[in-house]
C-alpha cells in the first residue's frame, strides 16, 4: 500500500481523537516505524492502520507530560490557540504564533 500524505506539520498543535491529550508535532514518519510489540499492545478495536503517517508528539494531559507516537487517523487539529506546556518544547521550538510553533534552526530532520 502507498503511504498517504501527512495532514499535519511539524510545529502544529494537535489533540488525540479518542484520548484526552494534546501535543506539538516534532517529527513525522510517512508510515508506521515503531516496533511490532508496540503496535500489538494497542487494543485491537482502536489499533490504527500502519499505512499512514505517524507523528511524534511532545504530549500533555491533565496529569503529566510525555512523548507520544500517534497515527494520523487519531489526530485532530487543536483549535484552542493555547501553547503546549511540555518541558522539552524549548529544545525544539522557538516562537509560538497563531497556534503553531516555529522550529529552531538546526533541529530540522
């Protein structure tokens, strides 16, 4: 199967379609690039397809901050306009303008 185009961009703030967390994208894989064990650990009824972009997020929920790996089908644009409070945001990004972070020079893949 041919991988689909990425719908979201690095620096964009997104939220999960099913679970209560949001984050900023810091990397994109054109298709699934994690371990089979990781994929199989996801309950089958919500397990995403592998033939789509997957996003690396600096994520946050009401309790904590973490790094998440999320399929395109499970993301929505976050329209809140609020910055992400993850402690690593400043390691990747500079300014936050109109709901989007600007990647620091030298950080692009």
